[in-house]
């Protein structure tokens, strides 16, 4: 069955520290992958996507992610976290021509000054 | 462009009532989806559409209907509201698979 796992429900980091949020997927076809961010009471904003090509993708707000097919992972990274990065982050995966997406359960990021 | 708009922002229903959540996009996107978001469960796909006149079920379609008569609009109908449908509902659209979906601001629905 198709699934997306975000193993960390809640992560706390200090401002300026590096960040890595984990995402693992199980999908039969070649996937396309996304990371979204959601601030409290808001909709979801696309941070970055992997569709094909270079497995290291750059996104907005200084985020990047690396697609590792052998590990079925698409981890999100940022070298130095800002207080404004505090939010919930969702990994999503899809395939084929319908644009149906499966979302992970999310990781809540808390940033301490 | 307004992007993806949803109305209403908040709604309270009594069990058994029906209502329609509105979703519209002005980006000429063919692909549209409805999700529900519940604490600890991420977003789950209710229904989706790949173009006007074409809809299909997602992961949790029971109790919901959709139609897509125009490219711009994709309303979600609750036929007979139940407390289990208390949730935040998001509409999203995209211009092609794999290119990323744009989300509306959401509708918070409470069923008592």
C-alpha cells in the first residue's frame, strides 16, 4: 500500500541550528515528492518539489531536500533555522497522471531563541 | 490573481444538515482536490478532479459528493452532516501532475 511516514511528530531546535526533517515513502511507481509548510490557522504553502532530474532540490526560504531512491526518502534540510520557520511541515508523494497526493502526518517544528 | 478561494471560512452544522463548501480558482488549473485535515492525521484526500466533468474518489469519500461543471469551480457537498465530519477542509489546484498543488485557506467545519 502507498504510504508516507514522517517519524518525528515534534522537533525543537535553537535558532541558528541546522534542521533535518525526515520523510520516508512507500510507492510502487516512480514518485513525485513535495514538502509543504503550514503556519497556524493557514493553508499549505509549497516549499519544494522533486519531479525528475537532479535529486537535490532547492526550495523557498532556504530549504532543500534530497531524493534518495535506494532509501525511499526525501528529507528536508535547512542549514540555519530562523524563528519564523516555526510551523508544521508535511511531506507528500504522488505518481501517475491524476495528481492524487498522499500526505504524511506532519512534523511540528518549534524554534527557541 | 486571487488563487484558490474557499467559502465559508467557518461553519457550524447540526447533525443531519446538508451544506456545500465552495472552492474556486482563477489560474485555469485542470486538477483540483479536496482534503480534510484532522489532528495527527495529516491531510486525507476526499475527492479529486482531472478536468471539467471528471471526478473521482479519494481516500475518504463517504458522506461527500463533488461535481465539476466548470474549470474554475469544485464544490464539495456534505449530504447529511455527522460529528465525524468535524474537520478543516482544504481545496487545492494544480496545472499538471507533479508540479505542486496550490491550497486555499481552508474551511473549519464543526458538526454538533
